[in-house]
């Protein structure tokens, strides 16, 4: 706990670099480039470099507060999916020659399967994090009059159910060897970014000394989203029918995401405030589940992505 508080006190304010762990690798994103580095089955580091320009740079109205958070979330999901697809192909040993040899029919089947997988994942997410928590809150209201009389308590039960489901899910998948390695790469991503933000040379030796917890991690963002959902739902009059209630809560997801993004930015700007430190602390504690200590080989992969993105970023100035 004390180490996490010291982390918050020393954290620099910098939103220029971010990343994501993928299968046997790490994606790093600078303002103009994304780099995915993946260790292939032969032990070599394969890399994919792409130019990146946020749509907020082209459409200025999308830079407005609240709106930019939703755009950032959508862009992050898109980049995350592409990065995962690339890392999965490298992990399975799919070379460009093999991809070129695939028939158009097989390519269509593969694309259709990917779309169905995304749709299925979204439906399961809505079921587990929208429908089920609301149902649990409804049952709690039937059992305890206090929950029924105070809408904030009703939504607090909804939020606690979401947190419980999230913790149970992460704890369960962390038992899988492949997922544990992804969590190690998640730790490598954070350690690499800390090395950069502290102005140190991007080496495994320097990265090894850094903490695997980072206040701007997606895990912290998830916690803020759940907390904000309690407040936003309480401010909106409830619908009478269960289905309408679910639809209403789905409809305000962009608003919750936008508020959460702004709060994440503010938490970095005012991170020396005791109130802000308490606000972000639960997110850091959750990272004990979503990150693991990486080995030097994993740090090397993460540092390669960061080093290459920064190299191309600097070359454009």
C-alpha cells in the first residue's frame, strides 16, 4: 500500500505514450505511430510499425471534453483488436506467405468468424456487466426495503456486482498459463513506460527496477467507469420496465466513458492531491491481478516497441 502511494507522488504527467499487452508481445502507441513487437516461436522479435493519426486531429469538434473520451475508447479498441490479431498470427506461425496462399473463401470465413466473435463478446459483456448486475440490484431491492427506497444504494449494489464479476473473471483467467504470460507482458509494458517517463535509458536493467503498476492503466479506467456509472445512473430517473432500464443504461455508456476519461486526465494533473490519490488507489490495487512481474526477455519485447515508436516519432519533428 505504501509503495503505491509513493508511486502516485512521483508519477510524471505524460499522456504521450500508451500501450497494451498482446499475445507474446506488447503494442506501444505514440502520438503518430503504433508498434507491435511479438516474440515468435523461434524466439525472434517480429515487429509491425504503422502510422497513427487520431480522428480528433482531423475533426476538431471531436476534441471537445466528454466527446474525446468516447473517441479515444473506440480508437483504443480498434487498435487493440488489430494488435491482438497480428500477435496471434505470429504466435501461430502464420507468415505472410501462408496468408497469401489462403483462398478467398477461407479469408471470408476467417473474417466472418472474427465479426461473430466480436459481436458475441459484446453480447456476453452486456449480459454480465449490464443485465446481471441490474437483476441482482432488483433482487436486493426486493429483499431489503432500504435498497428499494434509496436509488443510490440500488446503483451501488449494481456497481459492486460489476466489480465482483470483474474480479472473479480476472482471477479465473489468470489461472491459465497463456493469460499469465499476457499479464507479465502487461507488467513489462508498464515498467517500460515508467523507464521512459523517468528519463532513463530504455534498457531491461533500468526497466526491471520500475514498478509494474501505473495510474493511467486501462484497469484503473475500468474502476473509474464503474464508479461513475453509479453516480450517472442515480442522476437519471429509472425506467419502469427491466428491459427499458437495461436499454437506458446501455444508452448512457458513451457519457460514462467520456466522464471517466476526463477524470483520468484530471487525476494525472492533480495527482499530488490526497483526495486524488485515494480516488485512483483502488485502480492500482486491481492491477495486482492484471499485471505480473515480467522476465528480461519480456521486457526486451516491450522496450523494443517503445524504442521504435519513439524513434519514428522523433524523426517526424
